[in-house]
């Protein structure tokens, strides 16, 4: 007998939920966009979202154009495992701005499965001084999907162990620009991406 994993849907497919001055703690995954499109979750002032397993933005192939935004220096999303932006869906988006914080084990932008490599054209933006997406493990831009994009600008930071651009997918692009902006990989001699750089694969 297989027991399905626990999963919390903080916002219904196709709806918008703006969290302000709240703390939510979940066991299992948090999903934004399970099967539908145009789902929006906004983490605003004094908002803490924690969950013990994965974060998923655009879980299934029909889950397109879903988005999570962190818009305040006191907005935080902390998870116990990986964050997937476009787990299997396309055109999904994560925006970390104005000093917001996302923290997890690892990050995957663009498809988690070789059997379903359709997670294309997903976007991550980390923008503004103090804005941070930090991963204890690896970050993949375009694991199996293609045309995915990372933008780190205006002092934002993406941190990870190893950063992998285009593991199996093609035409993925990373842009790091602006003073203080970094894509930093702790396992590569502590080196940081320069303040202005563009890479594609």
C-alpha cells in the first residue's frame, strides 16, 4: 500500500492569496499551482511560511504561469527540502524582492523528471539589496526543461553548494547584473559570480 505524501495548497488553483502578518507551518509539500494556471501567492510584511518538505510552483504539466512573490524584508519561505519552479509545468515564476528570504535544501528550475521534460520557460528573479534565495545543496537551472531563466540584479543573491546551468535542458539563461548582485557557489573554491555576467546553456 502506498501512502501519498502530505501536501498543502496555500492558494487554490487560479486564485490569488496575499499573506500579511501571518505565520503558517505545514508538514509536507507546499504547492502553488497544482494543475491550473495563473495562481498567485504573495508573502508580504511579517509573513513566515514554513514547510517540512518541498516547495512546488507549477507541479503538473497543466500548471502553467503560476507565481510566488516575496515582497518585504520580513517575508520568508523556509522549507525542509527542495524548491521546484516548474516541477513539470511551464512559464512559472518566483520573485524574491525587497529583502525577502527563501531557504531550502536545493533549487530546481525547469522539470524534475527525465520522463516529462516539458517544464520550459520558467523564471526566477532575485532582486534588491538583501534579497536572498539560499540553498544548502545544489541549484539547477534547466534540469530537464529548456528556455528557463535566472535573473539576479540590484544587489540580490542566489547561494548554493554547486550551481548547474543546463544539466540536460537547452537554451537556459542566467543573468547577474548590478552592484552587489551574486550567484555564489560555496563548493567552487568559494568563488562568486561577478556583479555583471550572462551565461547560457
